C-alpha cells in the first residue's frame, strides 16, 4: 500500500512540474487579430499604387501607340481647279451661240475685276452692248439692248432728281446723308456706254424703230448725238419668212 501511495504522489508531482514548465509567455488572441487587421488595411491601401506603377512602366509601347492613333490626321489640301478661260471667238457663230459666249466673257470679266454700285452697272451694260454683237441679229436681243439703254438713262435721271429733292426736304425730315452746304454731284452717262450704243447704231444692229425708242427717252444732248450716227445695212442674214415673229 505504501508503494502505491508513493507512486501516486510522484505522478502528481510530475504533472505539476510539466504544467509549470508549459505555462510560459503566451500572445493574446486579440493582439494577433489586431495585427492581422492592420496588415490587411496596409495591403489594401498600398497595393493598387504599386500595381499601377508596375503596369504603367511595363506598357510604355501601348501608351505611345494609343497616342499616335488618337492624333488627328490633317486632311489633304486640294487646290481649287483653275477657272477655264472663255475665248471670245465669234467667227461663224450664230446669234444664240454668240450670245452665250458673250455672256460667259462678261461674267469672267466681272469676276476678274469686281466693282460696286454704279460702276458695276455701267461695266455690265458696256460689256453687253460691245461683246459679241452678232447676238443682236436676234430680235429679242436687240429689243433687250434697247430696253437696257433706256433704263440706264432713266436711272441716271431719276437718281439726279432724287438727290436734288433730298436737299430741299425740311430739316426734321431730311436724310442724314443729304448735304445742303453744296449742290449734289450729278451722275453722267459713262462715255464707254455711249460709244457702245453708237457702235450698234453704226453697225446696223439697231434698226430705225429701236433708235426712235432710244431717242425718245434720253437727254436732249444725247438725242442729238445719236441722231448724227449714220448706220449701214444690217450685217444680219435675212430671217426666213416663218421667223418674222422672232
């Protein structure tokens, strides 16, 4: 019995020493959990920056290629085609064809030397009356020339009258552009237009009826001037019997 009690006492002593030996420093679980949370936060905070830097430095070629693709490509400059020059060749041309060529020539001149106001009106009328005169073998073109000449002289007359009347209007109703300190400058017919009219009369493109209509609507000095023009026989071919209405 004594031996049995001794063995039990020894076993209890051995277990006590083992428990005392295994009871060293232990890290609390809460501390381990806190360290893990902080480490995870730092990982989440700095990992995108590191990854972004590595990705950018690793793909320089792709970035440069994208920049080159997005740069706009300048459109090629296309030179405007040169304007075709119209040759004033009326030899052997009929009235209609001569009219088309003359209109193209006059339009070309107006584009090359643009003008404004009364100067533009006179340049257009002068070119119409002097360019491609074979067109006036057509009765409609001769009548148009007569009407344009009359309208030209009437326009000058009405403009001069309007300028005189504007200077006589009472002060409150007077136009600011009207200058009452000196008489207005009167418009006068362009000498080139008058010479072109004389050329048509002299060449026989304007017949007696056309000349009488013009004389009845121009100032007296121009009426007398045109009356002194002796015209030759019309160079136009005689129209067929069925074309008397043209």
